C-alpha cells in the first residue's frame, strides 16, 4: 500500500507497511535444526512430550490473521502437530521454544546447525547462509582461443528476513528460507569435469507478531544417499556367480529443516551499562602486578 505523510510541510510517500518514526533496529535470534524425517513423523513434532507449558497456534501461511496469543491460545499437544508440510507455529513470549529445541537435540532427535543473531534496521534485509560454494568452470571466448574462468555458486541453508516495525510491540517480518543441495544426477560434463546442478526448495511468507514472540517454520526437507560395496577378493569378480560373493548396501537419509526465529526490538546501550570486555580487567603493563592477576 502507499502511505503519504506530512512531516514539516513536506509530503513523503512510503511503499509497504507503515513504520514508526526514528531508526528502529531489530535483532532476530535464529536457530536452524535438522530433524530426522522418520523421527519428525513419529513424534508429529509433539512439543508437549518435552515441555508441558508450550502454548501457541499451528497455522498455515494463508490464515495468519486467525492466530491468537491470548488466554484462548491452543495448547500444543498431539492433536495439533506440525505436519510434514509448510506450516508455522507461533508462540507467546517466553514459552520455552528454544528449551524445547535443546531438549530435542540432547535426546539425539535433532542437530542444531547454527544459532545466528541477525541485526537489521526496519525496512532493510538481512540474510544468513550455512553452507558453502562450489566452483563452476565457465568457458570464455578470447582472441587466443577458449579460456576457462571460475564462478562460485552458493548452496546450503539460507534465510533472508526483512522486518518492519509498526509499534514498540509489533513487528511485521517478511521471511524467506531456502534449502539447496548439489545434484550430480542433473549435472553436465564440461571438458571432463562434472558440474553438478542445484536442487532448491524455498518458501516465502510474512508474519506479524510482538517483540519477543517466536515462530517455527517446518517442511523444508533434504536428503542424502550413500552406497557401500563389499566383496570377497577374486571370487567377487567372477562373472555371474560372483554376485553370490559381493554385497551392495544403499542407505538413504531424509531430514527435515526446522527454523525457530525470535525477533525483538533493540536499542543503543549507554556507555556506563556496557559490560567489561574479556581480559579488560587484567593489567599486563604494570610490572608490580603479576600477569594474570585481577586488579581490585
């Protein structure tokens, strides 16, 4: 929508949600966890089995307006699990979502991949990538013949967030998670080098919630496959009957990516409130005071 405000006699037009005056900074605490798909299906991602006081709402992106965080919020139990599809779970503040993920991790049900904190101004975008880059050779035409240049393509788990501060207690957050992995099956041959393709799964949604409230995104899955071959020396190489002396085992693993994000408003800290830096209380220049002794 387009909003026109009169400030000091000047007309200013803004596109997007209305933001409050002043520079607002939002800190988004994010946790990426990989949960085994079989475990996720067996548990239904049942938060109540690990923490009984979790409350909130499990909704689809098309019905975000129906979410409620008041006393009538539904308790998360077996009747409202997060299914293996793109869903959102929104919780009231301080409901222990991070503690639930930690419990899942300590029980061997999930693996915490990363725990970044993104600082971003209202209306601007911040992104985070947990993955790597693959070199891709690109032929370049030149006067002396064909030359090869290298370009790098990113892959892994990416999260982009764009917050809009509506009030000191309300934040609109546009979030776009993406999972990409190497796919050698769709790769191409280039001068004897196999350039793998990329398989991508992405989603994009916008939520409105209060400062300090958490939400969970699930449904982005990725898989891996490994093959092990064993055989008896010599006998395993004999045609036809050699099949009785060798064994091949293929193991497939499918994991679900769960993202927990908690946006909150932050402000500047007064110099007197700054904590002491590590080692700042150690005096290493005074020859009278031994190194490593804390001055009173």
